[in-house]
């Protein structure tokens, strides 16, 4: 059984993962540091850096796009900082294809936003600058410590070094249930897997939508049985429970591949049984997240595990717009699951191609988390009254805004969903790029997804599917990665 550690233990362990894994020679320029006194009398380090004239950044759709106000954001950022900002923003579906292409050239942007797997991979290839000397002892570190969020930064360290910074916590998913459906089938929110399965059965075989027809709905949907990025299982936690389909660190510090362990087989059995009974969306393999949301709004299913926080309000608003009862219940994790998973947040990284990393750190990274004027710009679209997000979710900020104009906009449902997740979650382990991981993991994940489809959707025998997986070198690749993760 996979042992669940506290957030602090996991995050602090994350800083020790990379010993002996080839991260010691990533180049960095030595920053010039001066010691200054804060208003509290504490001594902190301040970087004496040359101010860049231009900074080129590559970012995905989590920054407001051009159609929705990026030009205005860019102009205001430039007005505040006096620096020319060049934004490269590929489409959401092709972002990492473009990132991969760029890192195969010598024309790297100064800064790039990377998900956890890409972050560790490019750090291992010495393509990211070590920003540890700029961060340690800095005013930014003091702000993060004051907010109680230093563990989040520890969690993205590689061999005790920082190769990027995240302005937000990673967040994760909670399970939302339509209250009107619960009321129609006469049930309370589930607290155990048996209760959860009974609810799915009632939602599938009964008339929870009240249209007078039994059996024209189903219980739950998701965008795939395994999500496309770590932590992979956050859309179907009730079925996975203590199973994990990739690499994780045990309490004794050693690494294992959860896909090869007995809890994963039990999870596949639960998923196959529920799918065969029609409790799960029959199109789950082909769903995108937008497909799932549209089906939820169209009242086709009743249980949706999706992002905590502001999505609680968005889902409710969209249901109301579609003429569907908008009351949803956010539940704590069921007993067998224990806790929800929080992903490692995307990381802003200075590339090895940047000619002035200390200047870019000071004027781009640090200002993004100043708690004031620049962070406010990264958080909210200018001149709007609905506090639409530019990039940083104010509920997840590592350095909270000193004066948050959107604080009063937090609804009861959003606050409840955030509190349930924050109080009942633990951080997923940071996947990282040893040579074997970089060589095999993409192919290995495709084999794993194929096995899951064969078992859950096609109804294949679990033992036979694992035998086929081993014959395709899945077991070999998995063990090779585990061996390198555990190498001293």
C-alpha cells in the first residue's frame, strides 16, 4: 500500500531527490549581493543586477491570451518596469511541442514556463539557470517565509538547488456532486467507496435528472482514465484510492513504480467493474476536459472531480446558464482515498541561453511576487470589475497580495471548495529527469495508458494485460527508471 506522507515531509524530501543524478554542473552566474535591513530589522540579501532592456518569455494559455487582453497586460507591465517584454505564447494544444522544438535550438527565450516533468528534464540537461544564489537570503524568500509557504519552494528544489520559481501552489481536484441529483435519489454525499458506488448506480439506473426516464444518465465522467500529466489520477481519485500509476517515493526514501504494485491492479478492477456497468461515461477515453464540462452542464452525469477553488463558482454559474439546478456539493475525500493530490505547480525558469540571469530574476521573477503593483497586474485583468484572472490565482498565491481587491469576490462555495482541498490534500512527488527517466518515461506512459484502456474499456484480463505490458519492455523500462532514481 502506498504510504501517504504529510505535505511538509514530502516537500522537504523533494529537495534531496537528486543526489548523484548529474545536476551539480548546471551553469550559473555569480550574483553580486548586498546586505540590507528591512523595516523589521532583519538582514536580507539584495541582488545588484544590471537591469535588462528586453526580456523574452515563453508561456502557455495560463497567461491571458492576445484575444482577451494580453496586449494591455504587456503594455502595463512595460510601463511599470521600463523593460521591453516579448511574449511567445503558442496555442494550448501545441505548447509543449513548441517548447521541445525551442530547446532543440540555440535560440532559447530568457524565461519559460514549464510543467514539472519538463522542468526536471531540462534541469538535468543543464538548460536552466541555477537561481539559488539569487533567491537565498533575498527579500522574496523573506516574503514567502512570512506567508508560510517556504515548503512549496523546497518542493521544487533539485539537489538543493532552484532552477525556477512558482508564484502559486499547484492546486488539485475535489469531487463535486449535483445536490438535486442526490435529493432525487434520496442519498447523502458519500463517505466510503461503497456509498460512492451506490450513488453512481442510482445516478445511472434511476432518474436523477428528473426528466421521467430511468437510465438515460450516468454517474461520473473524466477526461481520460489517466490524466495527461502528474499527478495522473486526480480526476478519478475514488477509484484509484491508494494506487498510483507512476513513480513515487516511499517513507524510507526509496522510489518505486506504483503501476507494478498490487493497489494498481485493485484500482483497475474497480474501474473495469464500474465501466462495464455503465456508471462511467462510455466516451471517457476520448474526452477532453471541455467535453466533460459541456456534458456536466447538459445534465448528462452527476459527479465531476475537477479543480478546487474558483471552479466551484464557474461550474455552478455554467449550470445555471444552461437551465440546470446550480447547487453542487463539494465532498472531502472518501475514507479509502484518504486525501486528494496536489500537483507540483508549473515553474517559471530562466534558461541557460539568458545572458543576464540575475537581472531577469530581479526584474521578472521577483516582481511577479512583490505582493504589490506588479503581482496585482499578473493576478487581475486591468480595468475589469469581475476580477478576471491574468495568470496568478489569488487564492493560490505563494506571496499574497497586500491589498487584494478581489478578496470580497470569494463566494461561499469557492471558499468551501478551497478549504476542503487545502485541508485534505498532500503534494504529489516531483517527477525528475534521470537519464533513464528521460529516455523511457514517455514510451512507458503510453504502454501504461494502453494497458488501462484494454482492461477498463475493452474488458481484458488484468494478468494477461500485464503480461503483454512486460513483453513490450514495460517492466524493463520501469525497473531501469527505478534503479536510477534509487542510485546513490
